[in-house]
C-alpha cells in the first residue's frame, strides 16, 4: 500500500472540514463525491474499490473531523446538549441499519440516492421558513426527517447533519448553536455508522480492503480543519451560509446523478472468479523483448501460468525469433496487439525518445487505425487466432487530438487500462521496474478485495528496458502458483472473456 499516494488529501481535507464546521453539514457529504467522482478521473491507481469503500472512508474521516470540531464548539459553549439528546435516540440505531443495508445495495443505487438526497436538502435550505420554539421535543415529522437522515447517512454518508441543521435553523436556533449541536449528533451517529461499514468492508476483503493510505492523510486534515471552522463561526451570515450550501448541493447532485446514470448498470456488481479465487491476476509483457523469451516465458511455463505478450511487430525479435513466439502461443500464452511501430505522444514529459514520424500528436486516427488493423493481420499469421486484446503504447489514447481507442475497440475482446465490465476501482494496473520479489508480491497481496483484477505490466525480465530481475520475477510466480486458491492467474484475453461472459449471463 503506497502511503504517499493520497498526500494531496491533507490540504483538501482541511478545507472540507473547515466548511463543514462552519455550516454543520456532514463532511462526508463533500468527501464522498471526491472519492467517487474525482478519484477515478485522476487515474486507476486512485480509484477506490467500491462505492461502499468510498462511503466508509468518508464516514471514518468525518468522525475524526467532527470530534475535533466538537472540542472547538465545546470550548465556546455553543453546544445545546438538551437539543441533541432526542435526535440521538433516533439517529444512532437507524444509522447502523443504513450502514448494514449499504452492503446489499448496488453502488449505482447508492450514488443516485446520494444525489437525490442532497438535491432535496438544497431545495429545503432555500425555501424553508424559520419557526421559533421553546422546547426540544420533536414532532412526528421531525422524527421521520431525523430517521431518514440517519438511515441515508449510514447508507450514502450524507443526511443526518444536514437534516438536523435544517430543523434547528427552521425553528429559529442561531446558526452557531445549530451547527454546534449538529456536530455533536453527527459525531455519535457517524461513529456508529462508520464502525459498522468498516467492519463489513474488512470482513469482505481483509484489513487492506480499507484505504488506510487515504485516511492517514484525510484524518489529520479534518482534525486541523475541525479547529479552524469554529474560530470562523459568526463571521458569515446564516442566510448566506444556507444559500452557499444549497448551491454546492445542487452542483454535487447534478454531478453524482450523471455518474449514477452514465455508469454501466452492472459496473458495481462484484465479479466472482473461477474456482473460488478472490482475485484475478493478469501478467503481461510489452514490446516483444528478447529477455521475455529468454527468462519470462520459461519461468511462466515452469509454473504453468499463462500470460499475455503484447508484440511490437517491428521489433527485431519478431522476425529473428518467430518460432519462439509461435511456441509461446502454442503453450497457451496470448500474443496481443501493441501496434507495429509503438507510436507515442512526444509532447508528454520524458518522451524525447519518440521519433518524429511516430509522434501521435502529428499522426491521424485513420493512420493509426490502419496500423492496428495490419498488426492484427500479422499476429493472425503468427498464431492463427482470431481474437486478442490490445495494449495502447505508452497508454496514450489520443492521436492528433482525437481519441482513437473508441475506433479500434470493436477489434478486440478488451484493452488494457479500460477493463470494461469490471466494477469501478476494482481493476488496478501496475508497471513494475526494478522491483524486488517482495515488492511484486505486495502489488497483489495489498489488493485482495473480493472481485479485484490486478494487472502487472512488465517489460524487460533480466535485461532490456524497465527491467526486473529473473529472481524477483520468479519469486512472484512461485507465490502465485502456491496460492491458486486465492489468485486466478491467466492471460488477459481469458480473464476479460470470462468477465464478458459473466456480465452477459453465460
């Protein structure tokens, strides 16, 4: 687990917690869309395994943030414990039920539920009217609102803080007291909900199923933000805060509805791998390198492990060692398409080695599509197979400013980096280079959540570029072969064909 991966969440968490403290909303209302919406945009290594994992991490973070804020509000004597007590009697048990239910609801539904709830809250904040009350007793309507907010907090991480702040401000409670009292209710409610979710996540996928490398940054950030928020309380008008929160909720609602209804309906359903395995592992090797024939393939054959070799067909080894590549295919390995000339974008950092005539920034989609098509024909001549998968050189998707992968996608069973049909965040891609055997093993052991697909994309093995040693490589293979009850290791085409068949119900 890379504990530097989410370092940027430290300053982000400070800002989120400060905003949450000022308004009394649950910080998870802002963390959940960051985890669900923003992280996948940053790259597959940032995406969390499931929507439930995102909600659990958001609630766990929120617990610490609001505890910090509670201290600040307590010192300022803004918390009304009498107001909080009746809310807690309803909120805590209902939030636990919501957290349990979250484990049985598709992620797409959870996201849509989040979007719908914050949209309702936005309208309420804009159009509610204040009423003055003398006592803290709750009406039936208030009880229903509190129970609904608590249940949704346990299920989608948002609701209880927003519902309580809305009820208190509607009754004429000053915004500072309303926010402070809401913090107390949120702390206790969210603590029970987050504990329930975290225990379920660990039970399903082991201790490493929780993104500890994320919360190690978000928790310190919210602790700091939780102290800053109370210091700023009173410097903003109550109505101004309500309108600001409502506007933010409108934006979040639209974004999350978009994610919920544009994501494939099956995208959050866990894949069940063959033979009871928990994780699928795809070992692949790019560029048709001699060291792969000399070291990788003999080691793979020794342990009866099938892998995928993505041939750059202009590489000299394809011509000089053609019988060896045919033998690899006959042994069960996939010969995948990696184009003929390995064109990449020269405009990205560290790409000085890209020849001008292979610069994707200067080529056309039609040109690259023709090359990929010809590569498929050449591969058919080598192994006689009709189906295969594709790995785009340098993981580049754009040619002359246009995305070409959508054009070539129908030619292949699947494409590395896309892994279509896999649950969001459950497919991981690593590029080993210079790693020890123990480090290679950790790449798979740290991602043992049920239904995960771990892709290790090698280049050189005992030579050539971006290399690992033969000893480190074999240490990984030996570990995978010894633990076949946990890891299903196969060629990428076999894994993705299985995913496609399972999605279609075959």
